[in-house]
């Protein structure tokens, strides 16, 4: 090494020690050494490029973030947030997904937003785990009617109210069930001005926070008694693997074309109406929901996914198997 290079490297090392070890900012270093601040900046960049400084990040989330990149690249969504569920009991998964979602939602909600809210335990957990923060003019609106008659805390109305109470905001109530027994009742309810007003407001949301349902015996729509066994059998026969708002998706993510009787019995936004909302955030997890989540991803119905490693690995494995 020439003497000139040695002197230059000595200066590089000194600047790096002052910056990284002693905590001086670039302006302080420039003043101390009698050089310009831009020159300090260039020297710090040169130290990194020459290997004098190597920055190592201790990242405890590397495995999850690798899955996030795979999901984003494979399905072309805006973002993904994946939590490690290897040590989480199934009963606690909704709470952990909601907790992980809360900071994300805080970064997305803006002043004056109308936020559409779906039913579901994960959505309820997101509201419960969120720390209060200030946004002006927020309004939360349910996107579907109630699942069943029990007063559970995860109905769309309850979730909209929970978000609004936490953030001191307005909320709307949809006075209707998600499913009615016949077409005539559905048409009558949809024609009610107050119900129509809430659904129109939901259509004009800037952000939607949704869950993704599957069609198993453990699905919320089944356990609440909203759907009968024959309904699930019929939907499964038609190829449905996922429920998204008031629509059903097949394995490839296509919205099922239902007959008018089915369509008029369902009260809420359809997947097609959901697509018009600029930012759709889905919170759903568990390997039993992997097929349903994958269908929503394939159909490009969502923009941001919050899920867990079990579901993500199953989705990635399924996708790669299809490509082989």
C-alpha cells in the first residue's frame, strides 16, 4: 500500500470511529477535522465500499421476511407481514395476528379516511390490540351484516365500533344479517334506505380491513349457524374454497357466479365491490386457511396480507408444486 493510500485509509478509519463509535454527526466531524460535511459523507460512503466498515443487522425476523418476499413476488401484492407461529397455540393465533396488524394499520390510516371493516376474530383482535393514536375525521363502516344472532364481539358492526371507540372516531351500524333465508327478504332489506346508505358508504372506503373465511366445519359462518350444512355442501360443489365479504372464491381466486337467489340472500359488499377500494388489508392465518388465503391472493383481491408462517409455507409450497 502506498503512503498516500495509507494516509487516506487512516483518515477514513478515524472518521468512521468518530461517526459509528463516538456518535458524532457529520457536521460535528467536519468541524472537528476542518473539512466540509459533504466530504465527510463521501468518506463514510468510501469506507463502506472499500470494506473498512461492514454493517451487520441482527435480524430476528429473517425467516419470516424471506417468506414475505416470496409471497409479494409470487402474487404481486403491495406488502405482506408474516409472524412466526411455531410456538403460538391455535387459540391465540388471532390475537397475535391482530397485535402484529395494529402498527401497520396505524401507518395506513389517514385523516378523513372511511375505513370498511369486515367481521372476524383477527379483525376484532387488531382493534383490541391497537394503541390509541390521533387521526382527524376517521369513520369506520361495516361491510357485511351480522353472522348469526349471538352478540359476539367480532361481528362487522362490533369491529367497526371497536376501532371507532379506540380511535375516538365515528362509526356506522348495518342493521341487517349477512344472510337471510329467502330472496324476497334480502331484496326488502337491501331496499331499506338506512341499509343502502351504509353499504354505499362502505363502497366508498379508502381502506378495507378484512378477514378471509374458509368453508370448513370450523368456519365462522358455519359455527354461528348462518349457513346450513346443505348451503356449505352446495357451495363446495360449486368449487368454493374461500369467503370474502359477501362473495365466494374458487381455488383459482375467481369470484363464483351465484344465481340471483343466492346473490339476493347475501347482504354486504361483494368481492368485485371490494376491489374498487384502494387499499385492502387481509388479516388471516392458520394452515387450515391456507387454501382460502391463496385463492384471495391468486384473484388479486387484496393488497396487503397479514398471516403466519404456517399458512405462508403451505401457500408457497402449493404454488411451487403447481409450477413444477
